[in-house]
């Protein structure tokens, strides 16, 4: 059974509220950035090498509530426990499943999202958990330098509307490497010059601020199409 401990009152005036959620993989944590009149919830988790302080997750949490989307930034149990290495995919999926009831509790449909390893978790479990859609940030299509070890089956198997946001220079899979798929399987937005963390070099023709605005703008447009 999932147990939720609310650490911060849930009020429209609270800019961020934190919940600790007990899962079969250990305690997880959700930081809520709520819309005043939410029609959707975007649940977004971090990757295997970082946390919810990632620039794209922070930018989405700041931008989407104004569009009627509450953003729930999810920290997996291994991260809450202070471990440096992420566990096996099966354990990540277990943690995500345990968090899901708390994400769905407010009522609006939930978009399953995440960056890198978090995007893989979202794709693997979306249909099972009843996600409205999937937002895959920096989907790790393959390990760097090993395109033969493709994870495209996870992306193509999500089974719900999916948006991939990918850096143009992401060593885990550049936009041109993504497979063709039947219309409606997934859409892809490229962030020019962006690496796996959407960082852009100073010499790039796009600034870091503009890159983040591209991400938030395209995601806001996409969530608007979901109803």
C-alpha cells in the first residue's frame, strides 16, 4: 500500500509543496509546482546522473503552471536515499509505480515524463499506469558510441501520445538517429546544439536562455493539444 506524508500544506498560495511517498523501492519524493486551475499534471523524473535541479525540469516547473499544468518533479528512492548510482531498470519502474497513486490523486490526467533514464521509465510504464501521454526529455536512444544497442523499442512501445525533446548534439542519440514510426507514435522537437543536458556551447547560434524557451514553448504547445 502506498503511504503519503504531506510535509507542506496544499494551498494555491504555496509555490512548491513536497510529499514523501513510501514505495516498494523505498521512500520517494515529489515536489509540486501547482497550477491554480490544473487540467493536467506533468510528472517528471530525473536521470541516472542527476536530480530535479536539471535545467529543463526547473524551466518546465516554472513555465507550465501558467498553462494549467501542475508539474510534479519526482525524485526516485535511490536519489532520496543519497545513493550515487541508479539501480536496475526494474527497480526504477517499481519506484515509479509506487509514486503514481500520489501523482494521480489530485484528479487531472497525468502525463508521465522524465529526462534520460526517467524518460525510459515513463515509456515502459505509460500504458500500464494509464498515463495520458509521455514527455521524453533527452531520451537515451543508445549508449554513447554504441548505436547498435538501441532502446527504440521502449519509445515506440509507449502506447500513448509521446513528445521527445532531444538535443541536436546528444551523444545518447541525435535527432536524425531516431527511427521512423507510424504517424501519431511520437513527435520530436530538436534543441539545436544541445547536449544530453540541453547545454549549448557559447559559440552556438542559440543562447542557453533561448534553448530553454524553445523547450518550454514547445512543451506548452504540445500539452495544449492534449485537451
